[in-house]
């Protein structure tokens, strides 16, 4: 196993000891809300796990990765697979992620 880089250690040790500069760490600051989302107190756990500004792209990337894997597997069995397309047949403008159309029972 390779040892962590110097840059990783420069972040990891202060993070582990909760020494990174965050607005909620300083008792002198009257405004402790997150500077990204403005919603919650800006603590290290909030920044790394709960902040909507940071987590939204991660959720979307994970969703797209799972959808891509499912599409690859399903396309072999269902050639009529529709991906991110509206369904005019039912009169809706919503775009489901994956739809299999049974042409016989349509």
C-alpha cells in the first residue's frame, strides 16, 4: 500500500482534529451559516456530507452512472429501450429515465 501524499496529509490531519477553518468553529463570528448554501451552520461535517451545493452534482453523477449501467444491461434484452425521452403516447411531457415498450401489447 502506498503512503498518502503530503497534500493529502495536510488536509487529513487538521480535518480529523476539526481544525479546518469553518464559520461555525469561530465563536467570534455572528454569522455562522454556510457560505455556499446559506442554509445550515458551516461545520466540517456539513461541508463534507450535507451541503446541497456540493452534494447535488455528486448525486447526479451517481444517478447517471447507475442509469448507464442499467441501460447497457437492459439494451441487450430489450432493443426498444427508451432513455430520457418523453412519452407522447400517454400525453405527458415528463421524461422517465428508462422505459421498455412492449410492441405487442401496446
